[in-house]
C-alpha cells in the first residue's frame, strides 16, 4: 500500500486549518486515514505547527511520501534533517552521538531564529501602536483647539449681547408717564366731556 503524509482540511470557509495525517494515497483528501500525526494552522503569525516528531520520523523511515506542503512542514520541524542524519549513521559516515549533536545545534539555532522573528514582530507592532496613538493624540488636540476656539467665539458673542442689553437698559429714554399719573388725567377729561 502506498502511504502519503498529507494535509486534511478542517475549519470554515476563509479560515482553514489542517490535520497532518498518514493515509493511503488512494483515499480522498478528507476521508479515511491511518494515523493523525499533527496539526497545522496557517492563520496565526507565525504559523502554528503541532507535530508528533517521533511518529512523523517513523513514517518517513518506513517509506511514506510527504506531499510538497507537508515536506516543507516536516523540514521546518527538523524531521527531514533527523532522517537524513540517521541515514548517515546507517551508512557509517559518522556516529550517532555526532548526529545528535548536529541535530541539537540546528534545533537551538532554529528556536533562536524563530524567537528573534517573534521579537521583531512584537517590536514592530509596538512601534506601530505608538505611532497610531501619537497620531490620534494630534487629531484630538486639533479637535480640542477647534472646540476651544468655537467656545471662545460663543463666549465673546454672548458678552457682546450682554453688553448691548446692558447699554439699552442704561440709556435714558423719554420718560413715559406712569399709570398713576395717567389715570387722574383720564378721569378729569371724562368729567369734562360729560
């Protein structure tokens, strides 16, 4: 039976994640499989890979053929390198301790590189956040200045109205006779006309 190490799609439309499975090459993509050896989520930054290293190495050694994408995933995780080093041990190119030392060196370098990428992404995001905050502060400052100018203009206008009203109240106008003065005059005129 020809076995393949391939991806099995899961998730919803526009947000796919994959299971890394060992399956018969004749089985459908999302159909029956022999063993699930990991998962791959490309939606995170960087992509999340959870892989059972020992089982993936076993299946490679017994002849399972990875697809192009899974070969990339296995190489990234070091499974292909480990298989290559073990083949060198079988052929007598070097001993097992040397192979393990080479693999551990590669693994630590890989972890450091991945951590540096994560740190640089975090710094870029932090700098972008600070830039957005400063831009927002500038916009808010401009808005606050505009509102302050508008309030000052309204206050000046209100002060002018108050001053105009006070001036109209204080200006002497013709004295109009009060009702107490008008009533006796009307009564006298009414008496004369009778």
